[in-house]
């Protein structure tokens, strides 16, 4: 039997989710947090609490606080239903929502969307989930309408953690691109032209990431592909070139600082992956604390 689905939130991502459901043949009810915002053709738009009619309720709102503002008054109506939260929520917030849901008899699954709205429903979209395994398996066909669905376990905060970790890498990469584009601007090289070069270069070297991760996991940095001392010399040269171009060192300076700390500790001959240790990550201890009690 085809489940009925409610999508709460009709921003760009919420509309994309509802559109994908309708295209796949799922009856979709939507609620618009902002009056007058357009909704996909064929979607049944209703006010709250009338909109909470689907057996599966997908939440795609602005932030953690807006979820409580929207759902708290109708928690009783949601009892016995499954809620999938696709709002960008920190791990602690996801665990808090899982505790809140459990206290109201609501099944809860948290998700992270690794896609832009135009990608939803296409081959490049990926969504990460954690929380209720029962909800994930029961509605997996629905979730796979949006993109590849991957489950990360019962702790509701884990999908969010992986989501934000991937985004941290993305935003840092983008910032490095901005820095490089700023360096070449005085030479008259447009950012778009530099972007094409950067895309090819990043694609060529991205395949080395799993090997770098294996080195970090081993904790053995003594056999370097490239030593920290060598990397430090390269970073010093990049800093000099940046200063010559009049570019601030907010980004490259921070990377050089990671290398400096390990060299100062006596590890200059070790592999450059040892910069990871400058971030002082704790030993594996997930989740960091018990799930908060329901509100």
C-alpha cells in the first residue's frame, strides 16, 4: 500500500522533496511555514494541524528551534506516526529531538541531505539517516525517491555528524579555492578560469583521500610520502606568494599552523598527514553523552 506523506516546509529543499514524491506517485500533503510561498502542482496544501495527515511526516524547516515551534503544539496528533527530520540539525539537537519524540510516542529518524534542491531525485543525491531502524526500513522506498539512502545506526545524531563533517571538508575546500582565486586576480586571471583549473586539479588528487585516511587510522606517520618539513617549506612559499599578492592569510595561515605545531613537537620527518593530530581529536567515544530527556 502506498503510504501518504506530509512535507512540512516549502522552501527550496522542501519543494524539491515534495516534487520528487509526486513524480514518484506518492500522495503528498504540504504545509507552508511562509504564507504565499508556491508549492508543487498536485500537492495538497493544508494548514496545521490538518496537514498532519500522512503516516510519514517529513520535516524540512529552517533550524532546530523552528521544528519545536512547529511540532510542539501538535505532539499528541503525531503520536503513532513516523517523523523524518531533514532539517539541518546538529548531532546534539537530533538526539534531543529523538528523546522528545520518544516521550510523545513518535517514531523518529534523523537525516542529512548531501544534495542541492535541483539534485533531489537524481543520481547524484545522497541522504544519510540515523535513529529508528524500523522507520528507515519501513519507508526506505519513499526515502530512496530523494536519492541514495544510507543508514548510520540507532544514535539519531550520527547522520548529522557525518553530514556536517563532509560539509566541513567542502566549505574548507571552497575557502581554499577563494584564496587561490584571490592570489591570481592581480595577474589578470579570472576566477572562472582559475575555477576550471582548480576543478581538474582537485578531481585528480581526491582519489588519495582514502589512503590518507588509512594512514591517520593507523597512527603511524613514520614512513612519509611527503614529510611535514617539506610541506612546511611549501606552505611558507605559499604564504610568501599570498602576501605578495595582497591576500590575507586566514586560510593558508591556519593550515601552516597545523604543520608548525607538529614540527615543534619534533615530528618534522613524519608524514604530512600528521597535521591531523594538531586537531587533537578525542579517542572514539560516540555518542559523547546520553540522549537528552524528552522536553
